[in-house]
């Protein structure tokens, strides 16, 4: 089915443009999976056609998403927040295609993975250095969310003020981790589609080789140790990105175990099911992150 989708998208440029626009328009309401699909289409185009055409596809999806965001914004506060959302939308739509162009130039999917992780950490660090109080931006928004839940009859037990303080400290990190997952998901799906058309099985080989490497692995280890001994909002937020990156490597390790016969196909399918079930997502991501951390240090370089 996915090969047929890739064939249909690449047969005529207008098809990819229309699909990108539709997915872009739907992504503000349903981030997953439409944002991933909207980013994967330009990636597929970048790997099989001219870079200018791929950037045009990304622009089509971004414009559609921004139009929907502006249409939904009514109050002055909503309009102010919409400008920040627009910046985020542009980043989410253009990051996958830029990584695809890097992949087309270097041929290294793992390099693109490492660059994406470093870029997410760099953007998050800039936010914390540029804003006088990054957590304060989330307090009002989180309080409105809790108030709307209360109005809907969903009573939140406990000290809501303390809960808001805890959530606000790492909301930037959670948002950055989600953005990283969307960008990498778009890149991987677009690469998979391209491999189905041009070199079946090649994407699987490249994906199973994903790893942070010794340098990034050492940085992540230091980050986790620091998070235990230092109370820092930036460190806690960066840990979200580290867990996301490690979970992708853990998933790659699971695919490698399945490829060599150490993991049953049913267990691999179970991992994906647990990832999309809300009640088990966080536990599964944590387990994959631990697997990825161990894999990064224990796997031989040549593997």
C-alpha cells in the first residue's frame, strides 16, 4: 500500500502539492499523523526530484497550516500566541526537507539523525537563554487548560498551583521532544517511501544503524547525571530531547534484534501498539530509551 502511495505522489507534482496542502491544513487539529505525513511528502520529493520542488511542497503545507491557525485565532491573546505557533509550524515543515537534502548530499541517515538531535537541543538552549523566564509563558496557558477542564466537569485533584509550576518548568522540553519526534518521523517515512520505489530494503538497513555515537552519548550521560544533582529547568528540558533520541535508537535496536532473529516479529508489533496506546506510551518510550542508551555503549562500532 505504501509503495502505491509513493508512486501516486511522485507520478505528478500537483498530487504531492495537493496532498501536502491537505495534510498541512489538518495538522493543527491533529498533529499526529498529519504533520508527519505533511513533512514526509517533501522528503520524498527531495530524494527523487529537484530541491526547489521539495521546498515548494513544504511551503504549500506550511501555508495551509498557518492559514488554519490564523483562521482559528480570534482574540488578541490568541493572535499573539498564533505568531509563535507560525514559527513552530515553519520549523516543523521545513526541517524534514532540509534533513532530506542533507541525506541526499551525504548519504548518511545516521548523520541526519544526529544533526536533528543537536539542532533541537540548540534551539531549546537559545529559548532558555533568550527569554527572561521561559516557564512563565506557560503558567497562564496551563491555568486556562485546567479551568476549561473544570468547567467541563473534569475536576483535577490536588494542588493545581504546584502542578502548574512543575509542568511549566519542562513544557519547553516536552514541546521540543514532540517536535523532534515529528521531524524524525517525517524524515524516516519519506525515506522509507523513497526506498520502496528505488531500493527496497535499503531504508531498513540504514535505520537499524542509528546511534547517537560516543560523543553525543557522553553528552547525554553527563546530562542525566547533572539532572540528578542540579535543579535546572534547562537541564530537565534537555533531558526530554535526550529521551526522545534514545527511544528512536532503542526502536532501531529492536528492529536489528528482529532482523537477526533475537526478537520475534510479534514482540516488535507489540512495541508499536504500546507506543500508540496512551496509557502505555510513556512507559514504552522510557523502556526504549533505556534500550537505546545501552545499545549506544554496548554495541560495537562496526555494528
